[in-house]
């Protein structure tokens, strides 16, 4: 019985101590006992909320030029940084035809010649019969059409053998051994040298890249935004882009694309790709691959009541400020906040311009 009484007394003393400590803590929250604090008032300010995306500058169109035949690079006429026009000659190739390709081409030529000879005999026979009016015009026209098709196939098979063996066709007046630009632009990459063996582009092989071309007057920003920010963006939003190479300049752009599907990194970060077309200064040369940061304004509030965000306290997740109600007397006042730019936060309810707020002396909960 005595032990129970002692335990009861101890619990009572402990309860009184906890209550006293809590009361003392709340007293510290509501009244000043030290001089290490400041009194500030909210101000009117313009708050701009932005979404930031990190990425790089890339050409809108980048084309890899590949050969039409396999062989060894004989001449190279361009280097990185050169500007070329569409159809300009970039390199020439000394053909090294594949024996299998030659065999296939010659077989096709033999078949085409047999079909042509047969079609020729049929045509001459029907022509005589038509002149004697023993076959109809319809039958004659059909045989004549078959003859013309066989003639074209034979011509095509001859050209194919010529191109496979030499890389050129005298009849067409062009050479597959000549590598020409398919677009106008700048040479960004040239991974080959004279003497390099290159492989043609076909169904089974993507081929060797001779040069990479791009129109450097038409660039875009390509970047990533975090999942919470993706929903704030929309097509045609203006973008301010800062390039790492010249941070003092801001390039203007417009959002053109927001990925419909997220990408998840190995660390579990979920991001969405965005692309923005750039309005370039003609006097400023922007290189492909420059790192860049895009700022997209998603909300803006003019001359709203605001305080530095660091002044906020949170009590049970409720934004709270300690407002002076009398000299050296303060109350913990719940408030409502609006947008923030990371430095200033909008106060939408619970505070006026004439209120004075206690800061620095009270730690955040």
C-alpha cells in the first residue's frame, strides 16, 4: 500500500513538472524575455512563381549523312564547323563491292534480259497480227505494255550492276560514290578520315556516319522538369533561358512540347521532358550542347502583402506568425499564405500592413 502511495505521489510530481515546463515554453512563445529579436512589418511586393528546368541547347534538326555504297573514303571536302548547302559534295568513296551483291545484281540482269527477249518476240508477233487485224487492239496494247515494262526492267538491272561494281551510273549522270549534303547547315561532327572503310546504310545495317549536319539558326532548349511542376506548364508559355556560356544574357523562347510520359531515374526521380523553341540574336552564336536553365513563369501576383518566407513558423503544419499585441507581448497567430518565389511568400489572410512581427528571437518549431 505504501509503495502504491509513493508511486502516486511521484506521478503527480512528474505531471506538475511537465505542465510547468509546457507552460513555461508557451510563455516564451508569447512574451519576450530576451532581447535577441526583431520587429518587422509585411510589405507590398510583386511575387513571381517560376518553374525551373535544367537541360541543354540542341539543333531542331540534326542529320547523320551515311553512304549509299560500301568502300574506302577517298576524299573529304569538309571539316567540323564548315557551312554547306543542300547537295554540296562532302566526300567521295572508292567502292569495294560485296561479291554477293555483284552476284545478285548480275542474276537480276540475266533474268531481266530473258524476260525482255521473250517480251520482244511477243510484241513483234502481235504487231504483225494486229496489222493483219487478226487480234484485237486490247490484246495488242497489253503485249506492247509488257514489252515496255520488260525494257525498263532491263535498263534498271544494267544500271544496278554498274552502280554495284563502280559506284556510278553513266545513264543517270550521278555517282553513289559521291556523298552529298541532304540539308543545308553546319558540319557538327566528322568521325571519319581518308582511308576509313565505311558501310552503306541498308535494311540490316544503319551504316557509317560520314558527317553530322544541323541548321544552327534553328535551335531549341531540351530539358527536364520534376513531376510536381509538369502540371503547371502549358504549350506556348514564354520561357527565359540562361546559357552557361554567357549567363549575363537571357534567351527568349516558347514551350513547344511537354512529354506525355514520365522518365524515372535510377534514383527514383520522376521527370518530364520539355522542349522550347528559341528566338536567337543573329549577333550571338549559340553552340549545340551548351548547358542551359529555363525559367517558366507559372504565376504572378502584383503588389500583394508579403513577408520573407524564412519568417514563417509552423505549428502542427499551420503557418504561424508571432504578432505584437502590446509592448513585448505577442500572440501566435495562424495565417494563410499564397504563392512563393522561394524568398518571399504571399499572405492572403490573418495579417495587415500595420502588424508587427517578431522574428529571429523565436526558433521555428
